[in-house]
C-alpha cells in the first residue's frame, strides 16, 4: 500500500514551501538534474524510517484567475479519494476565507485523516490568532512556519502514525505496470496485448477509477499486468487530469517489479516523463521505455537511432535502459515490449555469486584504483551482493568515506558491463573493513 500525503489549500498559503521542506530529506542525497526539477510536484520523502510520497497540489492549478477555484475544488476531491493523509494548509496572516471554508466542508465529509496546518506562525503571538482555525471542526491544529521549518517535525510525527502498514502478500508472478502521461496509448497497448477491448476507453467519468490488475497468461508469457490507463473525463481544468494520473502512477509504481514507461513518439520525451522515470529509479524498480505511436512518425534511416539518443540524453546518468519502438494501432513490436520486460525482471532478481563478483571486480579495481585523497589510499578488499528486492552491492575497504561519486559510477558501469543489469537501478555502498 503506497502512502501518499497531499498538501491542499488555496493559492499562496505556502504549500510549495512546505513541500520543498518535507522532501528535502531525500533531495539531499539525490542529484538534481537540470530540466527535471522545474516542475516537479511530487517527491519521495522519509520520516523516522517511514517512506511516503508527498504531492503539492498547488503545482497543478492553472494560472488564470477564473480557473483557480474550480481547480482547487477538483484537486481536493481527488486528494480525498487517493491520498492516505491530507494536509490542509491555511494562512494565519489572512485568517479564514470563503474558499478555506469551502475546502473544510469537503474535508469534513471525508473519512481520511486530515491535518489543519496554520502556516506563517513565526512567533508566539500568532499561535493565539491561529486558534480561529479550530472552528473548521477538523480536530487538532498544527502551527508551523514552512520557511523556517518550525513545527514541521511535530506535524510529521503525527502524520506517519496514520500510514497503513505494508503487509502485502508477495505476488508469485512478475508484476509489470504500464505508466505514462495521459493519452500516450496505455489502454490501446493493453488491449493489443490482451487481444480484446478489455479496457473500454469511454468519456464517462471514472471509467477506470482504480488501477486494474490483470493476470496475463498467453504465448508463453505469465505475469500480472497493472493498468493505470483510465482517467476521468477531461474537465476545463486540464491540469487535474495530470494530477489524477500522477496519483495513479505512484500507486501502481510501488506495486510493480518492472515499470513500462510509455512515451508518445509524436511529442517526444517531456518533463513529466522524466519525472516519472526519476521516481521509478528512486524506488529501485526495473524500467523499459516504450515509444508508442511510432507509425505516425516520418522516418528515414537515422530516425530511431537519433530518437533513442535524445531519450538517453534526457535520462542521464541512468542510461542503461532498454528502449522499444512500438505501435498499439498496428500491434508492431507489442510482444517485444513484454519480452524485454521479462529480461529486465530477470536482471532485477539475479544474484551474482560472491566468488565470481570478486574475481571480476577486484582485478578491475586493481587496474584502476580509487584516486587518493589527502595522500591516503583507498584499498578495496572484498565485494558482495546484498540480498534485497533490487541489486545492491557492498564494497568493503579501509576508508569508505574517501570514495566519491565518480568512482562509484565507475564501479556501477563495470558491474553493468560484466553482469548485465540493463533496465535496473543499482545501489552501491562503501563499507568499513
């Protein structure tokens, strides 16, 4: 069960500032790549050992004034349905507005845990003023300053107590999720795979409210398929379609072993695709990039190679990813996508014997040792694969703190070259020996 925390509220109460602060714990150890962060509105975070995804709904509101309130109402409805916990942000400096009252009445009817968070409480005098928000009838009030961070620890301590414990039965079959922005052809690909219109794409609201799990057992392939295709009917506020699809994506992604990320060939790779890719990588899932609608692209001999290079450029530094060009319409290479997903699943679950790992890696390390730092030399003595749900390796050495990122990347590249981990993120730990 994925834990999603949604921050809702009217504009300018400080939702994005709180989002940035709460996601900081993870961002500190994740490189930010240009072009990825400009419009990132969801991020993985962790508090006292509990991981969750945090969503800033403000990022999905259209900029024109007349669409603001409609967009906010829509997002509150979606957050109530999809999030595990809702943070309702208000501004102590402006007090209660009509829109705050309207949001509060929607939240009162929900069965979800809701936290009223009064922001911009920078001094003790303002704590008394914040008590006006108790009138919402939504229970406990938290006074914070999202700029300085005061009060956010107490808030998170309480938020994580409402997360559902993860006691999911392990699925004996590999689980593949089809992910991607709206309208990239997820339903069509799944229909092509199943050979029938299992997912009828209709304009009726709530067609596929939940991600659907389908057991696929045809043509020698046996796996569980998660379809996140169905979205609600488009409203005037198109951003909420994206918001809803992000909620769906996160839930499906956490259940999957391998994520099949679909990209529209006619549009190329966009920032939203890169956001989803980074989330797949951070959650240590296998990944296949599926370029759909390839039949609609004007081609010459170089086209697919150039297209592939452009995609890898945007996905860097994790470029060891299979890319399959397909067309749901003509069913071209649809089964190829599944064969590649199977290969990625095998790579994700393989275990390299320790003796073989040391034979190969120690010789490479000897030929190209870590650079010395402050006149001290790092000696790596032993390497082993750590048991887990995705490939992770521990390199034991005398001075682990002196091994920097470029050398870890070298080790990762050598592991990939020698043992085939295509499509799978690798984690490297340096340990004291």
